[in-house]
């Protein structure tokens, strides 16, 4: 039987600041732009979690999307929604809270639990704005 892919979308709102302490304020703004705002700034993130696998012959599902949604909400969304990524989120401590790094951390959190649902994580796509997103494929 052939593998298929299914994607679940969730969303959350979070604030962050991109800043490098060894740089001047001017250099930080040159590199990070508005993301270096000293009073933080926020995004309405859209998270797309794609799972691959062989559909079950009885249900036709790779995974139960309701169970996947609960997993994503419990393990990721509840920890990120309406939080400051720099100071409130344990798994981002000591890591620049860029969209790229956040996508990698979300993968690390979800990879094993998705297997318990019967699927395999294929990719994480995290939209920061309508024009910018990061993808991670576990590489």
C-alpha cells in the first residue's frame, strides 16, 4: 500500500524579540529589523503539521486527526499561545526564537508522540506572517 500525507493546522499568538547582546542597538536593528523592538512584538502564527503513513484499511486514516489535534494542542499550542517566546517557553530557553528555530523545536516535541498515533512526522510548516514561513523536515 502507498504512503499518503495528511496535514493538521493549528494557530497560536506569541511575542518575541530577536536580539544579540554583543551587538549595538543599531546592529541589532540592521539585522533583525522590527523583530529587535525592545518592547517585543507579536505574531499570529499558523502551524501546519504534516504526517505521512499508509492509510488504515478500515478507517482510511493515517492517523486520527482529532487525536493529532489534541496532541498538538497539549504539547505545543498550550505552551506557546499568548506567551513570550523569549521568557515564558521552557523549550526555547537559550535559543533565538526565530521561526526557523521554533519549527525545529516543535518537530522535536512532536516526532515521537506522532509515532504513537501510528504515523510518521513528515514536516512542520510554521507561518509567522502571510509572507514568511519556515519548514523543517527533521534533517
